[in-house]
């Protein structure tokens, strides 16, 4: 029996080939989700560093309108999104002067922006989780099909020799290995991005708390 990739493919039955094609499609989905999220997270990190460098001196000068304009130029920055949300809410509620309610409204706006941005960053991660949890079972289905074909080989030849069962056993092993491999890679990708999104969420909360502290300082200065 030809044990090369093409040889194994030619020896497979229809169902086994369908399982391999399905697993290959699942691996492409995992790769696509990884590339999409990796580029987004890379851009978010880079733009956030640039935003902080430009926004920090403006905040110290209380030039909040300029901070909003800067934030709009960094659309992928997670820090810029929460800053813009907090400042816009702060300005909208500031008409009657700065009070405790104004600051609380800004904090709530920041919290909503943080939750929304975190959800956006975790988009497509459910695909990775689905692939990671289902790929082994798809491979197991291929295993069952291979074993059935092995028994068919025995029944057709009337012999349990290796030649009769080799094709079915090959199908079973290939689909099992492929299913496990696809699942392992998807789970690695999923855990990597979950950890990254959790880290970005912490960064948003820490940065936004500094913005709220600035609002409190402003209110204290106005009160004096």
C-alpha cells in the first residue's frame, strides 16, 4: 500500500475524504481567525502607544477637545476608544458645572466602552473555541468510518491479513491525527487571544482610571 499523502488520499473512501476536507476547512478558519485577530491586536497595541504619547500632554493642559480629535485618528486603539467615550460624556454632562454626578456619568461611559471594546477584540474567538472542541469528534467520526472500512475489507476477502485492513486502518489513523492536530492549534490560538484581550482590558481600566482622576482634579480646582 502506498503510504504517501497522495497514496493515502486515493485509497480513502468518500466519507473519509469528506472528513479530511471538513477538517481542512476548519483549519483554514482557525488560521483566518488567527491572522485577523493578530493584526488587530498588533495594530491596537501600536496605535495605543502612539495615542498615549500624543494625548498625555494634552490632558495635562486640559485640552480635552484636542484629545478627542487625536483619539479619532487612532481607530484601532483600545485606549483611545475608552478615552473618547469618557471625555465626550464628561463634556456632555458638564453644562451645569462639574459635580459628582458628572464624574459618575463619565465613569459609566468608560465602563460601557471598555466592555464593548473587549467584546470587539474577542470577536471570532468563538470560532476558534468551536473548532478546538469539535475537531477531535470530527476526526473520531473518520476513525469510525475507517474501522468500518477495515471490517468491510475483512468480509470481502474472508481474511484478517494486513492487506485487507490496511486501507481502513490508514483512514482511521489519518483522520484521527488530523482532527487532533486541528483542535490543538485552535485551542492554542484561542488561549493566546483570550490572554491578550484580558491584558488589553486591564490596560483600558488602568488608563481610564487615570482619566477619571484627572476629572476629579478638575472638579477640585473648580470647587476652589
